[in-house]
C-alpha cells in the first residue's frame, strides 16, 4: 500500500529500444570527436581526460533530462524544441563545407587561464552538454515519461561506452545509418511542432505515440536497407583508428 506502480506500456519499451539505438549511432560519432580532441594532449593524460569526459556525459544527461521533462510541459517549449531539431537536421544534410574535416584534432592549448589539460576537459564537457541537450529533446519528443527518457539515454551511453569501437566502425561502414537517425530526429521535430499547434487549437488532430513509433520503425527499416545498398563508406584514417583504440581501452 502507498506504492505507485510504474506505468509501463509496450510502446514504452519500444521507445526505450529506439532511444538506445539512436543514442548508440549518434553517440558513437560524438565519442569519436571527443576522443580525437583528447589526442591533442600528451599521451600520459589521454585516459584521465577521456574518463572525465565520459563521467561528464552521464552527469549532463541526467541534468538535461530533469530539466527537459519539466520544461517540455510548457507549450511554447515544444515549438522551440521542434524547430531546433529541424534546424539540426537541416545542418546535418546541408551544413558540411566541401573538403572540411570536422575530426581534425585541435592542439591542446591553455584557455581562459586554464592549463592545456583542463582546457581540453572543459571543451570536451561543452561538447557533451550540447549533445545531451540535443538527445534529451529528441527523447522527450518521443515520450513524456521520465523513466523512459532516463532509461533509454543511460542505456544508450553505456552501450556506446562498451562497444564504442564497433559502433564507430558500423557508422563508418554504413554512413547512411546516421542520415536515417537524423530523418527520425526531423520527424520528432515535426511531431513537437504539431503537438504545439494542437495545444493552441490550430489543428484538430493529434498524432498518437503508436503512430509516431510506427513511422519511426518504418524510417529505421528504410534507412537500414538504404545503408546496405549504399555499401561501405571511406576507410577510417589512422587518427580515427587511434581514437577507437583509446575508447576501447587498447591504448598502450
């Protein structure tokens, strides 16, 4: 008596699963960028800086979740969140400059009075914070339940950390999978905007979670088939292989 039962529906478990997959695909690329930034430090500082970065990822994810679950209850936050996700999708498909290598490691330098080590750690945490906000907006757009969002996000981070090298290799082999993930992000953005318009009474229909999840399943299947037909991407560079070794703890 006095204990509330956890509200668990089959669609919730499906959402958790998709959040783990999305988190794995998107976090793999984020982890690679983070590891390459750490490579700008002396070799003896690599593992310590990476450890701080991963711990920061957990902390920021929990903080962003707690804030987002409350903020998303405000109607106009759904509009801003939806437009932001659409902006991210637009940037992903159109924002890459020709010949630009976004994985070039920045050389570790002092910054704002901090040593090169702590400056690198702070920059890595800033990347983690931005990524946490992006991921949580997607998660909240898929489910309003706090336990679903936290479970999917945390399991995704754990999965990424345990199989980082394999996930990175998968993304490198089939880059279209990431494109599919951003199409899903675009759909979540559209749904948030439609939810906002429905809350204002400007449209008379509301998209159910079942329909939304069904569409996400369809997008993922199409993206997977498309990625298989596209075939392998470019082979990883020596720098990327070094970052994978660091993430898997194989660095000597």
